[in-house]
């Protein structure tokens, strides 16, 4: 049997941990039964429930059911979340057990958000209880990755996910630096190489756009329209090549199971 979870030191610390977790379901009425289950008081049971939600989320992810997978990951986060003072009060073996569940859930959540964006699906803003304005999903992803790296600075998969997130935000230089961190941490996998290839293509396309922009400034006005039309044709060809060479489901399917 598990032990009751007692991370708070006194009555003044009796806060609701649910305030720390995001929920993106439209309303309680629209939620599935498993989205309204309450968090238990036994440490081991909480982690077991979170792991079950994670595993169900992974099944949905593999089936291409990303919306429901994301909701499963959100529920897993709800159950395995402990605030900093709770984590501080845990014994080392319990901290390790918590990280073993939290880390894959957080990184799979990020992978799911990025996959949905790649597929052109809408990702709802994340409403965090206690905050008036919902957060951008990518901001939430950045927060989760930061939590993983704070606990495990040399986590290769976290650096890889950070690279993908930065690419999604258009920061190719920082994304390349994050990939280098992933490699140094031991993440020189096929997924990393594919991501490097994609970043190189994006960098080349950006340099091409810059050259065309500056050359257009000094071109005679009679040639500007023709140059713009040629640049647009090249951009369309480049997008087609990128789509054929790098399917959007490739690197992102490397979930941490």
C-alpha cells in the first residue's frame, strides 16, 4: 500500500495544487469522465494514475488522434504535479519516481502540440487557473521544457524538443544551438539528424529571401515585378521539396514512451 502524501509542513501551506495546472477542455459538461477524476492523497497512486493517462495518450498519438492525446497528457500533468516546496520535502527516491513520470509526460505534451501545428490543426490556448488570460500553447511548451531542463540539465530529449519548439517559432539559430546541446548530451539520433537537415533548408531559404530582398531594392523598377514572381515560384518549389523530403510526422513520432 502507498503512503499518504504529506508534502505540506503546516496549515498555512494548504493550497490547492490544481491551481498550478492548465486545463484546456471547453467545459466540465464536455469533458470525459476521466477528465474530471480527482487527484488522490497517496503518492504512489497519483503517479500510477498519471502514468496510465500518459500511456493512453501515447496510444492516441500513435493513432494520429492528437487532440485526445493532448487531453490525456494534460490530465497526466494534473495528477503528477507537485509544487517546488512539495518536491523539496520529498525523499530522493520519491523525487526520482516523480521525475520518471513527469519528464516523459511533459516532453510528450510538447511533441503533441508541435505535431498538431505541423498538421495544420488548431491548438487551443491553455487556460491556467488563477490567470485571467490564456497562454499561447507554445509558451506552455517552453515552460514545460524549462522545468525538465531545470531538473535534468543534460537531458538530450528535452534539448531536442526545445530545438523543435524554437524552429516552430522561426528561430533557426537558437534551434541549431539546442540541437548541438542535444548531441552533446548524447542525442545523436536519426531524429536529430533529420531536424538538422530541416534547419539547414530553412536557413538556406531565409538567406535566399534576404538576397532577393536586397537585390530587389537596387533592381530597375521595370524588373521588380518579374523578380518577385520568380521568387514566389522558387519558394513554392522549395516548399514542395521540403514537404516530400521531410514528412511532418517523421521526427515528431519519436515520443518518449
